[in-house]
């Protein structure tokens, strides 16, 4: 007898073929969503992969700003977000009006927006960045002053890696910002042979304890290419599942008590099924906003 998951997974795959769709899932999604996805990855990586394939329907298992990025890069495609309430508290720290006000305060500064921001915020930006390329992007702009938003921790990390003046935003990811150096040090003491990979959304005093500062995508690359067999992963704990799948011969430890991203876990197989069946909820970006946001994204991609 089929389990309830096997039955709904089978129905999802049938609907996916019928709708000529692809399913993409962020690294922080639950394992049962991994099993339905055609592609796993970080947010921009998924949007670029979705833009490169022929399928006209993209089911984005992530949060709203990620689905918006997919729509920005694939305006002719239907982009579905199975759970429309799946937002991002970090992205919510910045809106277009606040960005315009900050630009008025610093008229000579470049605006670099992290991909973890809304389409409207990207549209107010000179260029976008990811956690992997933020330092490179900041160093690429002509201006000596750079507003980096919405993540203050990422901005402060970039400041340690550049001679430019970085103006940080007041935003933070609650999942990463709640991690303390004491917790990381205690976990490291438990696993003394483990190399430490830290996401740059963490506080500087936590980043300083890392052997590597990595985006989620870089965590896969670094742990696969480096010779070490044991790793402590300082990011959303769902990433450990992805790493264990990719590199089963190596050992990966999460940080105990590090909380998961609640909105990332809102997506369920049933919601993926319903999205494919109804072709809703659709993510739309007004064309005037989309064009300006795409310009900022493309400038980053061209680097």
C-alpha cells in the first residue's frame, strides 16, 4: 500500500508533466520537498536555472522574494509560489520608500541590494549581490560609499573585506543573528576535528570563529573540494540535510538549538500539488518595477 506521501508525490509528478512545469527548491526547504524538486540550490541559482530551461511553468519552493527574482528573470513564464504567505523577515526590513530616503541622505553612494530583498527594493538599487559575491560586487562599483541592504551583518562583514565605506542597513536574519559565539564554541568543543563553515548573515563575532565564510552554495563546493571529513555548519539547519545528501561520506553537524526558518518550512507536498493543479498562487511583478530590478540583477550577473 502506498503511503500518503508516495500518493501525493506521484500526483505531483503527473501534474508536473501535464503542466510542463519544473519544481525548484531552496536549500532550506524540508526533505520531502527536496524529493519533488528538479533543482536544489540557493535563491539566485534557482532563478537562473529556471530561466535557462524550456518549461513555461516554474514552481518555486522557497519564499516570496525568491519567486519574484524568478519572475524578474523569466517574465514570460508562469511562476507559482505554493505558499503565498511564505515571506522573509530579513527582506521585510527594507521597502522602496525607505531606500529612496536613504539614497537622499547619501546622494553620492551606490546602493547594493542583497538578493534577499523585494523586487521593489531591487528596482531602487544600482546592483544586486548574493552572500557569495557581496565583497566582489561592492568592490566593483565606482563610488567610495556603498549602502548595503537589508542585512546589517552581511554589510558589516563586507566592511572587513573592503577599503570602501559601507553604510549598513538595520536588517537581520533572525535565524542567523540569534547564533552566539558561545554556542558555536561549545559545539566546536564537542567536535574538535570539525572545520567550521559560517554563513555571512551571522554576527561578526560568530563569523570570526569560522574556518570558512560561505553562502549555502559555497558550503557544498568547499566541503566537497577540501580534504576534511567533518564539518560544523553554521546556517539554517536544513542545509545539513542537503550536505548529507550531496556528500554522504562526510559528516556534517548542525548548531544545536539553531532554529529553522519557519517560512521556509511552510511549503508542503500538498501545497505543491494544489499550486500545479490550480496554477496559483501566481507571482507577478509590475513591468516597470521588473525592468529596473532586472537591470540591477543583470549588472551583478555580468560580473
